[in-house]
C-alpha cells in the first residue's frame, strides 16, 4: 500500500510544524518470528517517532521540520536525505561529528507486535545539539510537536521543556504524543508523571488507549480523554487500534476506522499524529472542528500498516 498523500491545500500559515525528537534507523526483520526463532536478515527503514510524525505531516500537504540531530556517519546522511526527499525540512537537524546514528533492531512476534533493541542511544547529545538554533526553530514554526521519549534523560528533558516554554510564550499550539516505550524507562512511575507534565503544558494530546490508561488509570478511552482534558489541554484524542477513535475537550467526536489487513502496526500512531496535526493546521487550529480531521488521520495511519517500516 502506497503512503496516503493528501491533495488538500495546506494552512495559510506557510511556516512548518516543528517536530522535536529523534531520527533513527530501523533494521527490521520483515517476517513474524515464532517464539525463540532467530531472525536471518534485517532491512533498513528510516524511523524515529518524531521523524515519522514529520514525514506524515509533509505527506498530508503541510510543511514540516524535524528539530533534532543525527550522527555524522553514513546512516545519518541517509536519514537526512530521506527526510528531505519526503519534503521535511532539515534546516534544524544537527549533524554530530564523531557520534553514531542510533540503530534499532526490530522484530515482530506471532502477535505482530514489534520489539526493539536500540544501539547507539544518543538522544541526549542530539537534543543538546539543538541549543544553538532551538529558539529560532520554534519562532519560525506554526506549532510544536513533542513526545515523552525526549523526557527520559535530564539533558533532553530540559531541551523539551525549553522548547515548550518558547512555543507557549509565542502563543503556538503544542501537540503531544507520549509514544510510550517501556524499554526506555526504569519504571512506569516516572513515565506517567512526566507524561502528565507534558499533557498539562500541551494544547492537543493524542495517545493510544494503553497510554491513556497508563497516565490516568482509567481504562475507558472517552473517560480517560475527559480526565486528561482536566489537566489543561484543550483537545485530547485517544486511538484504540482497530476500535473507535474518540476526542474530548474542544470537540467530543467519535470515528470508527475501516478495518484493513495490516502487514505491521509500526508507525501507525506516528502517522495518525501527523495527519491530525496537518488537518488541524488546515483548519487554522480551530480545535472545535477536530472531528472533521479524525477520518483523514485514521486513513493515513492505516496506509502505514501496509508495509513493514514506520514510514
């Protein structure tokens, strides 16, 4: 299945939507492994949660930029070229000489859920490398997208907080996708508390059902969304795999996506976030009309499931 590329007009604001976070190489074993089975080969795909979001925004017809960094190696060059080919600006993507670009080995079990083993975890240094242009990047954007992966270590945590402070000070929408990765955290408690901190500072929060329950303790998606709205965001959207997508806050809406046969779920949440951000931008950030965007975002997410890679 080819990526969904939206022909609609972008927002009248020609500034990009800035995505603060990582670009990494996903080396994917492109088959479902039986328990205990050893993979025989891996195929490289461009990845990284916020890079995936930026690509989805660009494919949806809105300008996007990745604010972060890559290693000064062949993999970093490849990731930067891939982003540029997708229409994502790399003006604010630092290249760290002497640093290795992170690589994730990705395997899928019988349940088709991915497992990750990341090598060269340099998210702290790459985020620190944005300090020379972070203020310019936020000032030159129409919105900021963040995730919880840049809250794990102290270095990247302070960069994320500074970016949010700059965006809020400039009156820009801040969008959060927690994109919770349990292997990056010592325990659930700091992930929960820091995600709540981000949600309280965000304008829009998009998360899946498991993340909503992690942060609120509430298993029912709409109730969890309403609970999250009470923290401060104006709009909360909760996805539920093959189930309904619901929103609360500025717009209470519900959409049941068409069920599609999936090769891999990798990157579907990132693609949904990109479609949601681009759709809201086309509506000039009128969050009361968010229900109009949910079907498009769900279709974009479904298109990613037709291949092994996240992009």
